C-alpha cells in the first residue's frame, strides 16, 4: 500500500507523492515508528559517602548518560534544484542567488545513531573541625577524574564540518572549598 504511485496527466498523485524527495533522503513515511534502543534513554548514577576516622569524609559520584543523537541535515539550494526545474524555485522569488537555501533534508532517520555514552567520576575528600559551636569543613573536589571528553553537541549540517563537536565535556578539575557554619 505504501509507495503505490498513481499518475494523472503526468503528475504524481498517489501516496508516493507524500514521500518523494532526494534519493536516499529520510521521510516520515520511511520510518513512521522509531524505536531507539533501550540504552538510548538509560542513565546510571551512583553516589557513595563514606565516613572515615578523625572526622574525615570520602564521597564518590559515578554518572553514565546516553550519547547525543547523531543527525545529518542537508541544506538544498537553488543551484541544485533550478537545472531540473528549468527556473528558480518559487521560495526564492525573482532575484534568487544560486546559493539561496530553501529547505533542509534529513539524511538519517531520527534515533538511528548516537554518540558514545558519556561517563564521569567525581571524588570529594572533606574534614570537619569543630570549635565550640562553630564548624569548619574544608574539602577538595576532583571532577571528571577520568578526563573524559564526551561530546555534548556537534554540527549536524551535512558537509565538510559534519559532526565536528562544538560543545564537549570539561576537562579534569580540582577545586578547594571551605564551609564555615556558626
């Protein structure tokens, strides 16, 4: 039933008229039921707080998140379409430049591919000092201990810069904190 094509006076009027486009492009008719893998939505988080002798405290956090979806968007321009039409595209108007873009085509089905999973390990060492009613708690935090460089966002425009990351996980970080309660 899907993909049945009917021609009336040379015009495509069947169901295929809904899915025609650039060969190999994704349309909603091609993948009307997208079923990402179970791991695409799974997060794992662990938190451990362990008291040590002499009012010392150790804590660790492990986080594991799914990678961001990979997509490929192709910008169709007038120079690509006008030779087959024999005229400029209607969206451009009379003064249309060959590089004028009029639409985007998704080259991959949504949910078909993902970046690698994101992992992070954080540690904290703290000590509590009590003087009368006041409490002083210095601590040292070590964030992204494994120095992971997971990709948070990448260029999705198909071309020479496709999948070039523009936001990645921050590097290893050590931080000294002091908390004073009175």
